[in-house]
C-alpha cells in the first residue's frame, strides 16, 4: 500500500508541478507581451525623435528594457512539459527579448554617441522592428497556450496603458 500511495503521490506532485509551471510561464509571456505592446504604442510616432536627433547630434534616447525572464530561466529544465512546437516559439520569444535588451543597452555605449544621426535613427527603428516582431510572437504563443492547455483556463491579466491614454480590455 505504501508503494501505491507513493506512486500516486508522485504522480499528483508531477502534475501539480507541470500545471504551476505552465501557468507561471503563460503569465510571464503575457506580462512581457504587454510591455512590448506598450513600447510599440509609445513609439508609433518616431518623427519627433528624428527631429530631436537632427537638432542635437549628442542626444542619446532614453529607452529602458525590463524584460521578465525569471520563470523561463529558472525552469529551463521543465520545458519538456511544453509541446515541441511551442518550445520553439518560446525560445525565439525569449531570444528576441535578449536581443532587444542588448540593442537597448547598446544605446548607452560610448560608440553610439559617435555614429551619425541617420545611423542612430536606423538603430532605433531596428529596435522598434524587433519589439514589434517579438510582441507578435508573444501573442501567438498566448493563443497557442490557450488552445493546447484548455484545462489552464488562462486569461490575460489586465494592465492599463498609462502613457497618453488608458486602453480598455486587453
């Protein structure tokens, strides 16, 4: 009886661990995807930045990158709980988050101050492009999570878009 009890207790524990991991990963991807969306919304009109850079060659745009990757990084060994197609997208998503962070950190390097205004604008546009691509992938991942893990009954958390105006729903 002890062995049977231990077997079922272990089975329940693994299922619980899997569910908690998938829920936490969903929430982390959701949080990051919303942050990316907010960045895109606040970057829609880059014309003001173009003018500011042309007027002040020494201007360094202030962009922050605060990606949340704790769940993914701490549980990389638990990715076997996720379906293969979704794993590929998750690796791409988190890889793009790292790339975006590196690009943003590059804005603060001394070498960035020495490039031409056109090069600065191109760099910012590349960051916005990568953020847009990553946000799209994040939304696709969330849809796939909902489809593949219906038992999760996952819903996206609400966070208002504060810069400029509040966006309802989301």
